[in-house]
């Protein structure tokens, strides 16, 4: 199902800043690189592999937006690199993120990257019935949203 685009993978994330419009589709090829330290980094590169990500605004504030992400491909660090390419990195992302934004999110209680595998839609391998599996947003991440809502 993964190879035939039969899986619907959705994530929830908190991105820096405000996204213009309700949705943003990013289709940028990604290339993996290994640094001399052995650390893996991914960058947008025309010679990279096809990658497609849809960002859907769920709730916005001046400094951040709560976003649903639909993956059409499943590349390493895809959401993180595509979000950063928009100038809206994932909150708490030490590799591709924004240091000052991450510091401000820590004051709201964010202790990890705000990226959560939320929903998976697949077909049952035997019956072919559509299955939708959901993992609710962890309380610690919900608390960050609550802090953003506070005056």
C-alpha cells in the first residue's frame, strides 16, 4: 500500500509564524547527506527524490500555527525540511529549526519537537475494508496549545 500511494499518513505539528491561506502544498525533491560527523541531514536538491507534503492550517496565532500535515511520499525528515523551506520550521526542531523560536516555545513548556504521528488510513490486508487509526495529541503538546491560547 505504501508503494502504491494507498496509505493516508497525517501528522500534527506546530510551525513558526503564520501561513498565508488555509493550505500550502510543497513539492520539492529531497537529498540525504551524511556529514563527516556521521549525522544525517536532508536538503532540497533538484537531483533528490520526489517529495510532496500538504500543510493544512488548523489554528493560528501571531507567532505559531497548529497544522495538520498530509504526506504523499515518505522521505527522511520530509515534514521538517519542507516546513523549514517555507520559513516556518517545526517547533522544537534542533536540526532544521529556528533557535529563537524554539527558546520561546520552551517557555510555554515545549520539551521536545512538536511533531506527532496522528492518523493512519490503510486498507485491511485481508478484507480490503478501510481502516483509520488515530493517536490523540499527547497532553504535553496539548498544554503548549493551551498556553498559546492564553492571553
